[in-house]
C-alpha cells in the first residue's frame, strides 16, 4: 500500500515545516511527500529543499483558486494508490496514518478514511476540546448512511482524510465555486463506503489568513455544494430530507455569523466617521442574512450610529 502525502502550500513556510515534520514522525512512513507551491513569495522553496529527497517540490504560478488548483495538481502528481491530504499549516499525531491503514485493511472497499481533529491556534496550542468526546472506535458508513451524515454539515477537514486515489480522480477536479473538500466527500461516498477513526489524530490550525475566516465566502461555497446534492437525495427518504434540512440550517447559521461580522465592521466604520466605507458593509450584512440586520435593536443601533456619523460630518463641514 503506497501513500502519497499531498500538500498545497502558499506563503506559510514555517507552518509548512511543522506539517512536514509531523509526516516524518509517523509510525507508518508514506511512499512520498509532494508539495505544490501555489506561487509563494516567502521561503517555502527553501523549507522544502531543507528536507532533501524526502520532499518532491513543484512550483506553479498562483492560479487564484484559493488552493483548489494547487491541491488538484498535487493529486495529479501523486504516485501512490492512496492520498493523504495535508494543508500547509496543519499537523498529524504520530499514529494517524497507521490507524487509517488499519481501517483500510479492515474495510478494503472503502473510498475515504477520516480521523477526528483538534483545532489549534497560530502558536500550535489547542483550543478547548470538543464537548463530544472521541470514542477511539472505527466506524464504517455505507453510501446511503454516508450521504445522510454528510448532508448535515462538513465535519471533516481535508488534512484528516486518507483517500483512494482512483476515487478522488475519476470524476475530475472539484468545482471552483463550491466548497471543494465537502463536494469531494459527497462525490466519493456516492460510490464508496466511508470510514471514520473516531480519534483526534489531526491538528487543524485556525488562522486569520484562511479563506474559511471569511464566513460569507465560506457559506456561499457551502450552499453551492449542498444545493448540488439535491439530485442525489434518495427518493421518498425521510432521513435524506431531514439531513438536508439540517444542512440548510447549518449554512444559514454561517451566513448569520458573516452578517454579524459585517455589522461589527460597519459600526467600527461609522464610529470612525467613515460613512463611505460603512454603507457597503451594511449592504453586505443585508445580503448575507437580512434578518440578522433587521432585528429591531440591531437595526435601530445601525440607523442611530449612521445618522450620528452623518451629523458629525456635517458639523465638521459647517
């Protein structure tokens, strides 16, 4: 069984060093590590070079797809029959690949093996652990149950996935307008069972630079991924309908977070007297989640602050 570790990297050289170190610390060593540099301007090339022949480094000009194109390139370059995805700023615990290989041996027809993950901050320190404790068990979902499970939300980060290469590539690259990894999980589990190692073996780093930090952008892509699954819901299946409803509520919640973020930025702008910048932020909040803005107290505060800023500006002109 040959595993390729596929890493798409962009301007995160020191995090990338930690990511590669975590691969080299695995109790089961992969066949190869492929890093596709998506046009970095930092010392990503030098970091990869410091590992010598243990890392295959490929450079491409930035293609503007927020890493989707670079990840696809790393998958195309892979020579293994299984691909372990790893984002440039994430890390693995030492037994991550070993546990996933054991799962493949137990269920050789599976298409993707996930682990649970622990979120860490920019310094690599863990956030508060989830209230839902990991059981340590290995759980198999057939295609039917996997759809129900995934429709509710996208509970797995790419760095937690070990994917059969053929399952990942047979339908071509994911859409650039959807949430790429969630769409991938849907595509794979239409044809292959899914397995989850219910143990925190992946560390997912949360940084301000991630595209996921833009909740409006993230929610828009997630909505595209979810809506595209309507054609694959099982006929007259109550579980499908309920899971889809939960998924819609989940995406709606992310849009609500985006709207509140825009409102915070709006209030900061009007407090600074920058009404020209404030209005577009208010419009973005309305577009993301109108009912968040139109809540009586929130709308009253937005109107009051804007009028106060306009009055203040008029006095300065006078």
